[in-house]
C-alpha cells in the first residue's frame, strides 16, 4: 500500500517517485506516468468559479471524489480540503434544516 498521499498535478496518478530536491531543500517528485515534475507544496492552485460550480453539481449527484477529481481536473487533495472547509462552513445550517425536516 502506498502511504504517501502524493498525486500528480497533471494526470492525478499516484505513481510518484522522489527526484532529488530543489534549491530550498524541498523534496522534488516525479510522476512516472506522465513525467511531470513537481514539489509537494506547489504554488496556490487556482480553481475557477466554473469548476467550483461544476463540483457542487457533481457532489449533489453523489459521484465519488475520484470521479469528480477526474472530471474537473482538480487534485483529490484539493477536493477533500474544499469539501472539508465547505462542510465546516455549513454545519450549523444543516443542524437547523434537520430540525425543520422532522416537523
Ligand atoms: Zn502524471
């Protein structure tokens, strides 16, 4: 089992090998599937509002995270973080609407 949660930013493959380090001593990785090289914490990923809207729709369709990541091109890690942040944000709202549904 692969313990590292590293995912290729280009093809989402998890077949990642360590490939030396860059000048600031951060480890550098290489995807063995597509050859893309990257560092573990790349610059902030920009996800467009269109993509976020699409993710919202796919979440409602109960599509798996892996499926959503594949369709929208975002990383599984980003998607998980996004969903975590989202549920944190609306948890109070959910509690309120649950009460309403029971009545
Ligand atoms: Zn790749």
